[in-house]
C-alpha cells in the first residue's frame, strides 16, 4: 500500500526544504568568502589569506582551508541537481516505512553522496595547491597559462562526447530506475547507494568543475552558470543535447585559447 498523496507531498516539501536550506547556507558562506576576497583590507577570508602572489606563501597548512572551500562550493553547486534523486529515495523509504518494512532515513543516503564530493574536493584542493606552487594560478585563482587554460577547456569539451559521460549522465537522469536497480537494505546499504550516486554524479561533472581553474575558483558568476548547466543537463528533457552543445562550445573555446585567438580573461 502506497502512502496517501498528502503525506507524500508533505515529505517532499520537508526533504526539499532541507536540501534547499543546506544549499542556501553553502551559497551564503561562499558569497561571504568571495566578498572578503575582493576586499584588500580583509584578512578574514580563507581565500584571501591564501591568494597572495608568492607561490611560497602557500604552505601545506593551506590545504585544509582549501579543502573546506571546495567542499562548501561543491555542496552549493551539486545538491540542487541531486534533489530529484534525493526526493525519489525519500518517497521509496516512506512507502517502505508505511508497509512496515525496513527503511533508512534519507540523511544516510545524502551523507554517502556528500562523502564522494568531499573526496573530489580533496583532489581539487591538492590540485589547486600544486598549481599555485607552480605559479600557474593568479591571485584570483585563475589560470595564468594560455596553454593550460586552453587544454582544460578543450579536455572538458571533448569529455562531453565520451561514452563515460553519457553513461554517468544517464544514471543521474533516471532517479527511480537507479533506486530500484541498486537498492540495498539497511543504513550501510543506503550509504553505499549514496556513494554510488555520488560517483556517477562526479563522473558526469568533474570536467566541468575543473573549468573553475580556468575562469577563477571563486568566480561567482561562473559558479552560478556551471550550477545551472549541471542542473539542466540532469533534469530537463533535452539535457543530453545540452551536454553536447556545451561540449562543442568548450572545444571551440579551448582551441581558440590555445591558438591565441581569444584569452580566458
């Protein structure tokens, strides 16, 4: 027996509001940090304290605040596009609870998803630290090398056409199918389902996230644009075509940057 529509609607509102609140807090923190970075007199921002022009200014101790910055940014960017999957898991869990079958709170599933993106954030933080040590990033945390920027744009563009991208995007675009075919019992099973979904999501979007090294890691306009693009790819009916169109634009942009026809800034 399925849950009454009123309960399903209530649960969707509660879960949706919770996801929106977490994403909103992440965006608020990120915007606050971005404003501090633009204030030369402020030393409160973790971005500002690490964005000095001297590569030697970034010690190993900078990795932790970098990791926190990336983790908050990934929460802000990726949770909105994961909402359909989270709501689907919540609905299935609600029905199982009503049928007096074992169920797991949706927070366990979401925690597995977040863990994967925290792993990506650790790699991104390390990559940013290494790029800065090599003097390949500006104080605004954008690439100073036309070759590096162009190769990253070209790589991200070509990645949009790969079977791996299509496969990961397909899993992300089919929440109910994912839940039905990959259901696991218990808290450990729900956590692992979250990890699996996070892995597909990361596999789908990692190249787009790396574009932040080209346009500026804390470039709010580009962060918002990428957030919208990722959501449209996963949620709208024409997401696959949008993915390919994005790939074509990035490929042309990358070639133009490498050949010196245009600049990334």
